[in-house]
């Protein structure tokens, strides 16, 4: 495997460099070999099993280290280089076998998008990988999705079922080849292949035939590296048929385009968006529409677009006449991405014979107020660890929706891929529970602590109890919005901050639903104070009100007016059997109602007022449609804030609580005035913007007197108008490494352990 010249070994003083970061599985050792040879150095390079790379050289360590940093492979990331001196016996520079312990840091890199060299290679006639859909090298290809166990060696992946041919072995064992030690190496002779069902086509013919079907308006399920997608033309009639098949009447679909030029036909692509589209993550990027694309993203001003990220995708577009395809996950709402065979009956299924060990959804990115925010963290990110400097070994089970789990070991947090809605039985039993078991085994974890959401009825909370008993571990329940705040604090290495946490719902420690909170968080003391919140609204019918925003609007207007006369024009939108008279009785008698200080419900009420959403068919739908409708206007509302005496100070475990003064933002009268303005003909987009702006101005008023870092987290942080409006008034940190929404909450749950470490 190495370049071992038979020269006289000599004992000389040497310099040892230990390099940490993302330096395994990215072609780092071949790069080091070539660099050392160009500098005429003697020594060796090897992987050290714990994820570090050990380099021994005979001279010029400073110059060598500088060139390591400047010339490293694109996918490599150098966290630090530690120097020391030693004695050694060796000849010329060599690559030697890996050695040392395996552990957390021997994690593989994430799945990388196809590199430029492989992209060129698959279209070179005469090349042995011409039009081969599984073409990869050390710079690109499957990593986590095929990994069964550590260390990340080929025999520990599903590619191990495909023995290498002689040509691939030569590439794999040659340090001068860019496929040296590339675990995902394969070719048409020895690797996996595609088949088209039920048409019996295989190999290139299968992909060519699928492309022709797609161009004719057919709907085809295609197996990628992380699961099955369903693909079809960006055509209203075809997409309408797809919506019926998937039972997704309004949820936006992602679009894969041939190249950036094609993306620019459909959406506005700024420099930051282009950088994300072309990155090795190749995520879905949320972009402003240029074309309406109504069936693809109904009533939204944005569309999610991604570029081809595998050789297969590039070859598919090579055969396609179309420059864009809807590319959405092949599962019913709430269920996990299919990896074996889609249950959705399509016109054809294009599948391959490489087993997907770990399903991995496409990641989603949005540029919000000039910041890159991760909405869904999965392919291209997982399993990259995050340093949070905790010595505990623990597992956090995350939130109910947009779930991910996280483990901490040796001071590093590792978040799982996106799991999804754990209230769905199939997602909970077939994905979540299996993911928990996989990650515990994968990382050889022995949790001392199990963390979960404070809501006692979540499936994840119930499972946390079982898990803690199994491992004889402590069980800690972490309040939802505290976890949101702590997720930012973990990223930014902050121990004390004032946090604005804004989302739809979280179990409140005072018996109400939270979702529009200002929290003063002290991670070292293990205490947080709810110093502010928005006005509570009565959710008529509890969860029913989260599905039908008009119920929320009724409660707000009735609170302000003590009648519902202003809402008469909305009677036509009531569901069968509903009436405002019945809602009035329910409101007055407090029958089957829940109190919520929720920013999500605030946004829902705006959507009903503007007549843009009366039924939520997917998570975040009303708020996303409000964002699409809002149009900047002038500020006319000043914050209405009063002080109330209620539960304010809580311990992190929620077992201790004290009363104190809490600042309450009132908004019922603002909604009432806005409705009157709407009825008098004022622009609805401006009204939407003003209501969002009012909320941010009120939050800014609460936090202005605290000499602490200000944080923003929760799903509403993705709202462009909300974040822009808040940034005009206050500087704040928000999530960058993990989602601000519930998909990132598991990191915050882990960071709640900070105070326990301080107390030791």
C-alpha cells in the first residue's frame, strides 16, 4: 500500500505532526505523501484510528505545516496541528498502515457530491467509467450512507459486498492515484448497477429509458445514495398528479436542475446562494421565485432548488431533454424516506443493487438576512462532529417533529441525520428507534445520561425513560425553548445569554403552551428566567386550532373586541358544522381550550386574516405563506408591553420554579386594528409585514436593557421578514451549524449538561 523504497534505515531526530479535523476519507494521506515528496522529505504518514493523522518528517516542519493548511484537499478541514520531536528509523517518505485505537473521531466524512474530475470522467468516451453512475474517488461519493460500523473501511460498508476488480485494486493501492484508499471506489466491471422496473432494462439502458419516460410526463421513483426520490417534469398537470399520489396537497416540492444557469431560469440566485448550490454538500437551497411554479410551491414566493450531486444524476440529465425535475422523497406525509422499495405506485422504478445502510434526506439551506441557515441537516453534514467540550457520555432524543438525536462523547457532539415526525408510528418504530440503536452501537456509546423533551407524552420522552432504565442512566427532561436557546449557546461557546425563542409550540413549565419567549439563560448555573413572553391566546379545540388558523384569529379578535362582528366576512370559510356562535361559547366557558404564547399561532392568525391559509396541510405552512405575502411598509405600531407576576425562574431540570415579574407583549388590539385596515382596503402585504415587525420591535424592547449576547432560535427564525426586522433593532447570534428549528434541538439538550460539569 505504501511507497517503500529499500534504502538504508537510519536513526535521526524527527518532527512529529498530529493533525486533527476532517482528515480521513478525504484523500489527505495521498496529498501529504505528494507534498512531502515534492519537498524531498523523509518520514511517513498514517491514520491513527482516533481520527487524527500522524506525520513524521525529518526537517522543515513550519514550512510543511503551512503548506498543509494552504494546499490541503478541498474536503479536508484542519482543526489544529500539534508538534513534538522524536527519534525515528526510516528511509524515504512512505504511507504506512493505519494504527492506534478506533473511536469517535474515526467517523467517516459525510456523503460528498460528485467532484469535477469524476464529472469530467463519466463523459469521456473510452474511459472505463464512461457513463457509470457510481463513479467516485477520494474527493467524493458515498460515506455515511453506506457505513455499517467503524472504522470506515470498505469491508465495513455495504460496498464491501462488491469485491474490487484488478483495475480498481491497482488504483486503490497506488498512492499517486486519486482513488488511493478510496473506500467507495468501484467501476462497471465490479460495482453496482441500475435496473428499470417493470421494463427489464439494466445499466445505462435503464437510465436512458427512465429519462425518456420523464420527458414524456411519466412519474418515476429513483433510488439515490440516501433513499428513493420521486421524479417528474416541472409541469402543472404532471405535478398535480404527483400531489394526488403522495397526498401532499400544498407542501412544496424540491426541484433538481441541470446546472446553475437552469436554476436562474426559475429563481433568483445570489452569490451566497450559488456558493451553497455548488458546495460539496449540494443541498436544496431555498430561493426567491422568478417563475410562479404554482403546483411546485403553491402560494409561496420561494422554491427549493438543488443541483445534481451524484454521477447518476448527471447521467440522467445527460439523457434528458428537460432542464429541471421535481425531485421529492418517495414517502407519504410524516413517514420516513424509503430505502428498500417505495410504497408509492409510480409509472416505473429505477433502482440499484447497492444497499443503503443509513437513509439520508437531502439537506436544506436558506440564506436569511445574509446568513446561511440550515433548515434540515442531513446529507452532506452528518456525521460531522461539533465540539461542545463536555466530558459526559450522553444521548439526547430531540424533539417530536423534525427530529434528530445527538450523542456526546469525548467532548464532541454527533447529531444524527434528519429523522422527522416521531408522532408518526412508522417513523418512530422503523426509523427513530432503529437510529437510536444504530448510533449507540456505531459510536460504541455507553450513555450515563439520557435527555429528552419536557413533554411527558411525546413518543421520544417515553422511549427516553425505557432507554435510561436499560443503561441505568440518569434521565433529564429539558424544556423545549431552553433547548432552542442552548443550541445556539453550544455553537457559539456562550455560557450566559438572553434568548428570543420563537416557534409553534413547546411544553411550558407553567402548564401552558410556549412559543414566543424571551429567556435569560445561565448554562453554568443551570438556571433560566422567562423574562418575557407574548400574550396568550386561547386555542379553541387545542390541537384543532393548530390545523385551522381561523380559530386562532377568532380568539385574538374576540379578546380585543368582546364580539366577533369584524369576522363576519370570514363566515364563508368556516368548516361544516362550525360557527362563530359556537366558538364564542367555547371561548367564554373555557371548554377544551389551551393557552398558548406562541409565535407560530400568531403567524397562523395573520394567514387567516389575509385569507391565504385556512387549513394547515404541512408544518409551517401558514407562516411560510405569510412570508410570501408580506411587503415592507412603514412602522405604525409601538410595543404594548405590561408586567405580570407569574412563574419566572426555573432550574434546567424543571423541578424548581419561582415567581417574578415577566414582561408580556400584548397584540390583540393590534390585530383588531389591522383587520379594520384590511377591511377598509389597505394592502394586505403591508399589513402582514407590520404585524411581523410589531413582534420583533416588542422583543427588541424587552432585550435592550440586558448587557448580554442576544440569541435567536426556533422555527420562526427562518422567516426572512422576522430576522431582517429584528436585525435592524438588535445584534444577535443565531444557529449556523444546526437548524434553528426542532431539527437542531438535540444539540441544545446535550448542552444543558454544562452546569453539571461546572459543579464537579
